[in-house]
C-alpha cells in the first residue's frame, strides 16, 4: 500500500517526524511519500491511507484546507477523520472541554465585532483561535491594555476570533508537558520550554523555535490528558497531542489539543513511530471490515 504523509512545500526538511514515520511504514511492508496538500497534480486516490502530518500553513485559509480534506476523505481513508479535524482546528473547542469538566487554561473568546476586555491578570496572551506554531500569539502585561486591544482588533479584522488566556508563570521553569496519545492510550511525552517572550514580535515562518526534552509525565498530567481525549466528540482519534501547563496551584490544565497535524516527537521515544503506524494500519483494516 502507498501511504501519504501530507505536508506543505514550506515544511519540507523541517518536519522531524517524517523520516521515522515513513521508515516505520516501510518496515511494515508499505511505501510512504510526502505529498503537498496544495498540489493540484496529486492523485490522492492513489494512496490507501493519508495522514495529516505537516500541513502547517492550513491556518492561512482554513475553509480551503477543510474543503481539501473533505475531497481526500471522499477517495481514501484520512486520519485524523474529518469530524475530528473540523472540531479541533478552532481553539474554541476549549470551551467544550471546560463544559465537559476538563480543566483548561481560562479562555476568553472575542469574536469579530465584539469588544475585547482585559482578563484582569498580571500578564496574559492573545492568540488567534485558528492558529499553529505560536503564529499570531503575543504576550502582554496588564499595563499593555491598548497594545493588547489593538492586537485583538487586528486578529478580528483578519477574520479570527481572538483567544485571551492568562500567562501562567509555571511555564517559565516547569515548561509545558505535551503528551502523545494514540487511540486513547499514552505513548510518550516531552517538555517544551517557554516560547513567548514579553514584548516579542510575531513568529517568522511556520512555527516558533522550541526547546524540547523528554519528560515522564506526572500521574495528574496523565489523568487530565486522558480526560481531555475522552471528551473529544466521536471518541479517541488515531493520534492526539495534549499540551498541558500547571496553574498557580500547581494543577495541570489543558492549553490546547493538537488533533490535525501535530508534531509527535518520535525521536524522543524509541518505537513510537512504529506504534502509530501499526495503529493506523489496524484502524484501516477495521474500517475495511466494517
């Protein structure tokens, strides 16, 4: 079988997950390629399976991306599935998680046309609700109200909802914990260092440069990650990344879920790429039988 690990032209050479995942599929007897989701010459029906991997520019035109994903799903098997991708590509899903009892970083949504209000914390972050790689995310002091208001207005003018969250200072030392969950089961985790400098400019390129280390998550982090995945409409997807930050009380809360095209950091966990490849093939076989 030919497997498509969908990417975008600007991500070629940047996706550290591609080589180990392609190798995992090849060792299981299949071929793997990295077709560009925006290339009209690609015959998506020639792939027995397509995984969304490094389509990191989808935020620039989400309707176009979702339309493309629909067209791929019509001719082959696409993971993650369309309902999961549609739900997860707008961070307003955080309010769904909160309604389901999952602890989240407090999140205030400002729609285009609405007035933005400061969150009442000493520092906070404003980001587009449709975003990836920290693009469009900026950190502000409570005294930076006018600059923050202008940034929220800029995001709204570009057609985005503005997402405002408190800056949780635990990230400066403890960092974020990103847990990789395959079909509802924990695979591995990493630590990400702080990304947003106070007063920093917008991210250049597809993503902000990250400091990554392997991490053994705490039992409380595993619990929150599993609860978050359990709250995903339609059930646990093939792959999920749950990004957690500890709040002022030291308790983990969800910063975001990555269910469309997350980096999965295979190089930090031996055998993780093969685990995902095997689960993808098993899910494909189950779908074919049913």
